[in-house]
C-alpha cells in the first residue's frame, strides 16, 4: 500500500512538469521553423513569403490549441487538488 502512495505522489508531481515541457517544446519548435525558413535565401522570394505566412497562421492555430489544452489541464489539476484537500478536511473532522 505504501508503494502505491509513493507512485501516486510522484505522478501528481510530474504531471505539471510534463505539461510545461510539452508547451515549451511546441513553442520552440514553431519559432525554430519560422526562423529557419525566414533565414533561407531563395531565388523565389514570393514562394518563401507565402510559406512563411502559412506558417504564421499555423503557429497561431497551435498557440490557440495549446492555450486551450493548458487551461483544461490546469482546471483539472486544480479541481483534483481542491477535492483532495476537501476530502482530507472531512476525514479529520
């Protein structure tokens, strides 16, 4: 039983860190792709500009999705924390 408590505690501590790493990786990947294509020299400038504009739109879409995921997961984590705190208070009273 004690092992399960340790495993659950570690998993609850790791989840926010994993969320932060995933969000940071998505942000860095998009900016890296934009900077790589922006620095590319090409004889067809208009094609590069169109590709960059499409990537900016994609970057904005990814940012919206990531903010939605972050908000939903944060809400779930906070609800779990509040309910666990509430349940502990009931047990001790």
